[in-house]
């Protein structure tokens, strides 16, 4: 059975960001992508295409499907693993985290307004190549993640783009978000998402402490 990718936590993200130059356009884009992947708990197929030629504005996120109003961003997906025929639209909110480098809304605003502006139909995450904007691909996403993970002193083979989805769900659970809301937010069709959760020893000890109270 393949080994599951380890989850990425906010603490790991804070270690990662020191290896980004957020005044650089490409780094700004990748950082925003990382935060969206974590806080949206998104599948990679909804954020980036496998190749530039495979970008599909109906499947991958575009700039025109992120609506920012004050301190909230609404991210709209019209196609996901659980939405194959346009039967519904998945709308996931992101909120500002004042004063934090982990704020996904601020990262998106910074990317769009000053570093890498793009059109309504453009892929959400684009980088400049030969004076043209091209979509970040899944391979580029993976390579950037692994290169930064290596710089934090971790084994890059233990992490993948799925680490953000798993890490977001784990962090939400540890933040006492109800299970049904985690399932809805991450667009899981069932409670199978629970196999992705990573429990700390503190969590495990709390189980037996609570059991012991009733012995």
C-alpha cells in the first residue's frame, strides 16, 4: 500500500515562508497557491493543470472565480471529483488573518494587484515565462513544494501536494471544527476524509484520559 504523504501544518508553513521572496512574482504565486491548497483543502486538480495545454477554465480555478469582498474571499469551483456534470457549484470561503503571513486573502490580493495581474479567464496561478503568462502546472507545484520542504530540513519524499489537503483537514479537526463542516469544506463525498487526519500524542492521550474518568 502506498505511503500517505505527511500533513503540512501551520508551523511547517511558517518554516517554509522564510525561503520565499514575496516581492518576487513567481514566489508570490507559489506562496498563494500553497495557502489556497491548505486552507481550501483542495484537490490539486482544481487548482493547477497537469500541463499548460491541459488547462481547462471549467475545471481549474481562474481569477474570475475568486471574489474578494472586504476580509472574505469566496472561491467558486464548478467542477470537482464530486461535481462532474455541473449539478451544483462549490463555494468555499477564505477569511483574512490579520497580521499573519499565512493569510490566504492577503496573499491573493498581493499576487493579483501588484505582482502578477491577469485577466478574468486566466488561470488563478500563473508565472511569467518568455514574457508570457503560463499556468503553474502540477509538476511545477510538486517541485517547488519539495525544494522548499528540503530547505526546512525535512525529507521531501514524505510530502506531496496532497500534504496540504491532509494538513488542512487535520488542522481544522484540531481546531475543533465539526466533522461535517470539514467534510463539506474539503468536498469529500463521505467521511472517508477521516483516514487523512493525523493525531498528535496529546490527542491520543486525551482519549484515554477521558475514558479513565468513567472507570
